[in-house]
C-alpha cells in the first residue's frame, strides 16, 4: 500500500510540472507576441502586471531562449517519471525523428517581428506550439519504450558469449593459435594454448570447415619449429607433405640432429623412398606378425571391424600371420616383405600348408586349417583361404611391390640418433588398395615410437577414417609419458564409428584431451555441446497488456555452446576445449572463436615453396627412362623368390624322414 501511495504522489508531482511547463510556454507566447494579442484586444492588464513582475524577479523573459529552456526542462523532468504502457513498436529511430523535428520547430524559429503585428508572428506561435507538442510526444514515447527488447538478440549471441583465454602460454611442446572471440558486444583477441599436445588432439569439421588450413597445418609447422620427429598421413598427397618439406628446409634450427625427410608414395616411385614395414629386425614375436596381418586384413575389409572374433574373420588373419612369421624365420628374414607374403599366399594351398606346418612354432597356429584339410572339409578350407586371397589380390601392383621391398630407412622415426619426418601419401581414387599397405606402416610405427628414451614425436593423421589405424586407442592412452603427440583429423564421430566400430570409437573420443570442432551436425554437435557443459544464463520475459507492462528476469543453467551454434559455424570458426598441466593452469579451457590465420604471410611463404624433388632417377647411363623395366624386374624377382622358396622347402621336407608324413595329406 505504501508503495502504491508513493507512486500516486510521484504521478501528481509529474503532472504538476508538466502543467507549469505548459503555462510557461503560454506566457512566452503572450509576452513575445504581445502585438498580435493587442491588435485583437486579447490583452489583459492583470496578466501584463504579473508577467512584468515575474520578469523583473527571474529574468525569465529577457530572451526567447530562457523561457523555452525552462519549459523544456520541466517537460523533460515530468516525462522521466511518467509510467507509460510499454510498446515494442516504439523504437529509438522513431523517437529520434520526432525529437529532432520538435527541437527544430521549437528552438530555431526566431520571430521576425514581435512588437508590431506581422503575419510571421502567427507562424512563430504555430511552430513553437507544434515543436513543444512534438517534444512532449518524444518524451512520452521514451517512457513507453520497451527497454529490454527481446528481438535485439534473437540468436542469444550475447548471452552465450563468454570470456576466453587471452594469455599466450608457450612451452617447448605447445601449439599456440591466435584467435578472435566475441564478448561483451565487441571482438577480442585471444589464444588457444595446447600446452600438452601429448594428451592427443581431435580436429573435427565437415568438408570445407577449415580444419586442415587452420589447425592441422599449424600443428605441422609449430612442431617442426620445436624439433619434433614426425609421421604424417597425407590422404591427398602432397598437400601436407609439401608444407612439412618446405618448413623443414627453413626451420631446422630446433633440432640437435637435423631429421631426414622421407616419403612413401605408391603413385609415383620417383617421389618415394622404399621401406619394408615387415623388417624382420623389428619383429620379435609371432604376435607382431599377427598385428601386421590384422591391420592389413581389416583395412581391406572394413566390415570385419564390426565382426572381430568371427571364424571367417580370424581364419584369414591367422593364415596371413603364419605366412609373415614363416618369411621372418626363413633364412633370417631375407624375404620377409609384404609383397612376398602376398605371393606366397596365392600359391597352391597344399604346398603352403605343407611348408608352414613343417615348422613347429607354426603347427599349432595352423591347426584350424589342418583339421579342415585332414578332415576332408575342402569347402570350408577353400572358404577360409579365399577370405584371405581375394582381398589381398587387389594389392598385387608392381609399384606397390617396388616401394615395400626396399630398405632406404627404418620406421623408428623418433630415434634420437637418426630422427625422421615421414610422410605417407594416399590417393582418394585408390584408397581401398593403398590403405591396407599404409595401415601396415601405421601399425609398425605405433609399436616402434611408443618407447621410453626416444625423441619427442608427432603423429598427424588427417582424414583418419580413410585408413584403419590398429592400436590407435592404445597409443593415445599410453603414449603421453613417451612424448608422442597424436593429432587426428576427421569429419564427425559417426564417420569414426562407422569405420572403427562403436567401442573403439568411444575410447578414442573419451581419451582425447584436446578437441577442435568446426561445423558439425547431428549427434556429433549434441555430444560436443554436452561435453562443453552448461553455464548460468539470464532469461527475460515481458508481458504487455493495455494498462501495464511487466518484466521478469530469471537465471537458469543452459548449454554454454548449443548444438545449433556448432552446426552453423562459419568457415574458420571453431569450438573446443584444451587440457592443461600442473604448472600451467588454464582457467578457461573452452573456446568458441575464429582461428586467425595470417593469409598474407602464408601466401608469401607458399609462393616460395620448393616442389618435393625426385628421390630416385630411373634413367640409365645412356639417358633412357627405365622406371617401368626396373619395377617390372623387381616384381618378377619377388615371384621368382617365392617359387624358389617353395621348391627348396618341398625338397627339404621330402628329404627329411621326420617330415615326409606332411606330403600328400590330401
């Protein structure tokens, strides 16, 4: 009740002030346009005396401007206390127009003749009155203006903006990306500080979202500058390889021993080193052969990833593993290469089984095949063998054989005495063929680099789902202490689940410490929104009726970065979170910003890029091109090696009384 009484009292005061303001204007017009009123006998002696006394006391009518200012001040004060019904159609532009027009008519209309009657005197009175009315309307509109207009921020951008990291936090391993972020109605400069890249990084984004340009390329450049050995999977060769090659040329000062640059490229043997991923020196147990076979077969048959453990999935893997291990122990691994394994697998299974089972360490390994063979289950046996032969037959390629049978370098890329930067190139048009071979390189590298006492290293895998990376989840979980940084680029979580299976996909998602996401949609956007959590946000509701307007403001927990924002991100904008260290605390780990790329500087660098040179020349001493002849000769030599191995082994078995029972089992 007391509050209502106070409001009624205030309303009366405001009405009184406005009435006084109107009286002052009327007195102003009577005083300065006296001739007009005198001519019509509208003058009054008592009014004249009152105004003269008032003028002598206050000087109010000494100039036209004094009384006008006094009237406007009273009018403004009265409008401030007016409680008007809010109207969302009243806007500042409308008020500004009326206010400007009223000011012009009220203040800038000096009368040409105020003493003797003049037609301009009437015009002055009309303009002054009209200007006053317009000023009054503008004042009333201000009181009725909907101050908290919900339509000013329809996308809730201001409410969902937040303060982000503005400090640059560098260390000997970090990746630091400059950013711009929106907060408190302005754009601010900030930094994304990946101070611990060894906790692994995921870079998500639909095609064209800028994940390679803004993030992956920066990982390559900054880790080369900081002396990392590096393994790069270049799906669209040579996009990433060219960056790595040129950046190493210009920034090798971060290394104690300058790393050598190596390339695996099946498309052009001139631009490829040769490397045997099944080097017997790095295979210490038959389980290594099984891992290699597992990687090869699952890259060739992606549907098997969902069927791991099934009989017709495990059988071809075991058969290939037995062949690889046989080549490892035969003549100290002289013929232990992937092409030799393919060729041996494609020979008559009677000869292959006879030779393999003559070795005691492989006899039990092949028991499922031997049981089928000895039991006369030829259809089953043929099915098991065909499951291995058919997919591997797609890989019979002279160029692939050439690359995978040499030994230009070893895969221990983070060897402190011999650091390497290795780029392996795929081809989108032939990825089903090349992915199995490249996956084999991946699985071998994972085992070799995840060791203590090695050089810090960086594994960059762009377009991860195009290749099956055996042991990737274990590498992420265990490699942190061995200074292995893993950066994975792919489009969204559904793509990862499709190609890696639900269980392994979940492990990868949940063990990664740093995450960048450009535009993604669907379940991936929802999952990321939940990962970033909720924050206390202000909510406002406004109710307008014919008599009054009520405004209520409340707070509630809502998504910090909603899924709808993630699904509509502009190219170059990323959301995500980073991890920190004990001695490098990052209070605001979450970011929603544009990653700033110095395109001018980058373009200048790219103009000076040198093409990756030819690694090997196939020109003979007479200047003739002999690439096809050399590669074909290597292909034929591998086939001849396998024929020689089968002939020698069958002779050995037939001449050994203890093994003759293996011959002609059928």
